[in-house]
């Protein structure tokens, strides 16, 4: 096999020989010859024609860029001619001063407040709601109720209460905070509240209709009303320890409406509350210091209708509380005394109470109640308290009612 390498002698190689490769030299000569055939070509392979094509493209690109730049400048001018719109979340224009941004925020907040004020409903007072009740419309409603529930007297009374509930449904709780009102106000202030807001025509229409209802339906309504009010009381006070606040729900459309109807029933038919006495004395849910203001209010309503019934209820329902554990509470004693003081100070109280000294074979002040009154009025010196003097004031009058009629006397 013939070798491709050649050896070239050199006198200056100091004994070394230079080795070359024929194939490599052949490739190099071929490239030189190709370049000579294409004198206008470049090492990168481009031609003059290619240069002219790219130049045209670059020119078009430059013109296009200038057009876009002109359009952008025109748009910027349009935006500059209008006031900047700022957002509370993003600050688009960083050249705006902090003062301007704060002013914008105030304007937005004012708009939000204005919207809230528009949505807020005006407060309706008890007097304003009562003034809208029409006596003729109420009379027509009662006729329809008696027709629809002809044999259901208890349902008729509840529908009657619903009518007043709807009439006072727009009255917020802040306009009639009955729990706070009954607890912190004197009996004289709560005696006519809220029934005093009812017009004479509406009141007369109501009590005339109540007067025709049977006693059984009235007593059932009194218990139902008291239970509904106590549910509302429990929801406001939070219930007993360990229970969750508001666990009991009440279907009352308005406490105001129910208090108005209950007051009219007790004033027109006070004897109905005497019928309920055993239930009130036996059931624990009607007892307790937190229930006392409500019980005093109910007895006061009955007293408005009949003073003798009021005194009877006081001696059988309220006075016995003095002998219980809660009876030692100064506020409790004060409520008990306010209740009887109001009865005894009513106009023509002596005449009325003398005539009604005995009811259904029972004294207005039974011996057991008088004995409790005696021990409360004249305690040992160590047991005297501030309210003792007030008991000493009412004692002679109450004693007179006890001794006025023999125990065995019948009406």
C-alpha cells in the first residue's frame, strides 16, 4: 500500500524531517480555487443581492416603528387631556401627590356612607305605629276572624294579637326595651305603657270585642301570652347558666303588640287572671326575681279594671314573695310595696275595696297573707330594714280589709 505522506529534505532542520499529508493539501487547494471562481462572494455565504433584500426589510421595519411610535404619542396626549382616574387598590400614576390620593379616598368613603344612609330605614315610634291603626278596619278584621274561626275562640284571640303584632312590627326594640323598662322604671311609669298609645276608638272597639269572649278562652290566651313574653325575656337575658343565648325562638311579630292586647284583656276581664293564679303559683317557670317586674305589670293592669281584684292578686301572688329567699332583696321589696301602694292610693280606693272585700267566699287579704304582713312590718330590731317603714304605712289599711268582714261571710 502506497503511503500518502512525503518527506521533504531540509538542510536547516537539524536532523528533523517535515511530514505532510497529500489529502489535506488537496482539500485546501480546492477551496482556494472555489473562491477564485466566486470573486464577489463572502466567507459567510451572503451575496450582494441578499444584502439588498435585508436592507429593504429593515427599511420597512423602521417605517413601521415610526408609525407605531406616532400613534402611541397621540394616545398619550389624549390621556393627558383628561383628569386621571385613580383606584383605591392600585396607584397608576406615580407622579400624583399623596395629598391628591388622600382626597380621592375621602370622596369614595363619603359615597359609601351616603349609600348606607339611603338604605337605613327611619325609626318608627310606638305612638306613630299606634296612630296608624284604624278602628273601622279593626272591626272588619274581627268580623272576618269570627267567621273563619267560629268555633275556635282561643284562635280568634291569637289572630287578634297577630293584628296588633303586624301593626307594631315596624317598631324597633330600641323604641320599646321592655325588659330594661320594667326593671328600672317605677310601677307608675310602666302601668299604662304601651296601651296608653292606643286611640280611644281602637281601645273601645277592642275591649267591646274582648268582653264577649268566654272566660276559658281568655285564661288560655293569658297563659299563652305570658309564655310567649317569657321566651322573649329568656332570649334577652341569655337563659339559665349553661344554656346558649337565644336558643329559644319566639314567633312574636312584635312584643309591643302582644303587651297592648294582654293589657286590654286584663283590664277588661281582670277575673281571668284570678283563674290563672294556681298555674302561676305552682309552675316554677313563672317564679323568680327576673319574672317579678312582669308579674307586677300584669297585676297592675288587672287593678286598672278592678281594684279589689288587684288587691286580691297582690295578696295571693306578690306578697308571698316576701317570705322567700328573693324577698330579702331590696329591689324585690320595693316592687312589692310599689304595687300595693298604687292600689291603695287610687281614686275612691277605700269605697271600692270595701264593696269588694269578699269575693267568692275568700277575703281579699287571707289570714296567711296577713300573718306574713305582720311579721314583715314588725320584725325584730336586728331584722329591720329600710322598707320596714313603708310596710308600717300600708299595714293599718290592709288590716282593716281583713277585719271588715267575718271569715265565714259569703258574697
